[in-house]
């Protein structure tokens, strides 16, 4: 029996690893691109992270760190002037500010609550009061909400070189 113990322990580990776990990432090959409209560079990532995984990745970054990554989430808000930025949901009511590389493309202004995939660079930065107020104005916030912004804040940021918007 003792001779078979390593075999049974290995078998138990294999069975436990086959449990029903939610995937933290998938590949572009795993989705039907006909269901998405593309903007910017072609998204071709082997690993597209979900909200949980990208949130965990952001939590490991310090101000100034950058990581090349792709993730999918829901659009919370988008620039109403040109579609030149969007805020995407992360877990725990956090979000990331997404801008587009070299302002080389914009997204539609009516994509709030849509599911999108972005590919590019994630990083953590500090946003000035002036920039926060500018983005709040672009998002159509009231003058009272804009005036209430008085301190810089640590932000999760993303420069996208490609975006896929689910139809």
C-alpha cells in the first residue's frame, strides 16, 4: 500500500486540478471575431484577461511600472466629445482610464455598458487635479462634481493600440 501512495497522491492532485474553475484568460482564437468591430491595430493576443485577472495585475504594479497585456471588460464611460478615451470596469468598483495610442483612432461615443477587448500597455500613474477635471467635463459631469475634485489620485491607466467592441 505504501508503494502506491505516491500514485494515489498524484491522481488526487490531477483530479483536484480538473475542478470547475472560472477562466482568468482566453485567446483571440477562442472568440468569434465576427461578433466584434475592430479599431486601431489588430488585436492578436494569446492571453486576454478578465476583470478579476487584470485587477490583480494592476495591484502588482507600482507608479511607473508598465506591462503589455490585453483584457476584456465593460465600458463605464466614454468621451462624449470625440470618443478619445473610455473608462473600463475593474473589480471592486475600480476602473481603468483607457486612451488610444498616439490618438491614432477613436471609439464610438455610445458604447457605455458595451463589452470590449483592449490590447496595449497597462500602467499605474498619478492623475493631476487639472486632468481629472478635464475628463470629468468630457464625461458630462456637473460643475459641482468637477469643483469637488481637489487632490491628485493614483489611477490605473491603459494605452490601447487595438480595441474590439462586441456587436
